C-alpha cells in the first residue's frame, strides 16, 4: 500500500510540474494564440484538480512537500510518512522537468537561460520584486493554500467538492504571484526546473523551500486552532459521510 501511495505522489507531481511549467514554457507566449498569465495560472489549478479526483483516494494527492508538512502539523497526516512523500514528489518533479526539457529543446528558439519556468527573486523575479517581497508573498500564499486545503477536506465540509476548491485556490494564487516569483508555493515544483537552469536558480532555490513550508505550517496551525476535527462517531452515525480528497492518504 505504501509503495502505491509514493508512486501516486510521484505521478501526480509529475503532472503538476509538467502541466503547469509546460504551459509556461511552451504555450504562454506562443505567437497570436499564447495562453498568457491567465492560461498558466489555470493550467496549474487544473493539474491539481484532475489529480485530486484521480489519486486522492490512493495517496491523498499532496503533490507538494509544503502540503505534506502542513497536513502533518494539522493532524491530518502521519509524520513518519513525510520523508518518503517528499522524496516521491521531488522525483516526480525532476522527471517532469527532464521530459519538458527534452520537448522544449526540440525547437531552435529554445534557451534554458531564459528561465525554464524557474522561480526567482530580485533580478530573476518576473516583476523584479526584492527578496523581502517574494518571501512574504510565498509565505502568505502557501498559508492560505493550506487553509483552503484543511477547510475543504474537513469532515463537515461539503463532500466531493474539495478538489474544485483546491484547484481554483491554486489558480488564484498563480494569478496573484506569477509576476512576483513566477509562483512556487511548492518546493518540488521549484526544484525540477531549477536543476536544469542551474546557476542563479539553484542559488535562489532555498527561498522556495523555506517560505512555502513556513507558510504551510502557519496555515495548518491556524486552521486547526479555528476548527475542531469531527469525531469518528459523527461519521459512523451517518451525520456526515466520510470526506474525500486530499485529507488522510490511504483512508
């Protein structure tokens, strides 16, 4: 069962990184018909929405080390599974970046030095935002992402709608922050492209691990303080069906 969970996380994170970063690298600026910022934001949201319905019942569909850590802090995930989940997610993101690099480099106009959807601050921020602004943005947006995840997957939330709330939540996050950091809120997604860009992208990668994880911990802790978890007896008594989506992997 554990092997299936880890495989599902790797595949899901592959899809998030390939779909989201692929839309930015290949389709965002395509002449006349490029999807632009709105299209990239929607692409990231759609990857999470589709995977949540596909693998939510297998692994919980975290696809993000910050989400995994945040759910553990929120009491929704065993701490003993954090490391294998994170490793699976990073592997999936790296494989996705490798496949994307193979495809994108098939045109003479490709130049990995242009960024390859890597995240950055300062001179490498799309809008040239400084380190402090990027740090605050990543912390706050990941905090709200975990808040949305914790709430929409709560046992008393409407059943079956969590993937929609989470997917559109991630879309909104990208609409806000693509100009700031190119949007991370996900250390695995940041790591894959950074390995291929190298140089500045690897030097700045620390921010896109520290800030999202810090934000996730804060968001999960705040939600846990606001809303008590439903009692098992409430579910068994039929007061509310068991929740679905990214809440308790393997449930």
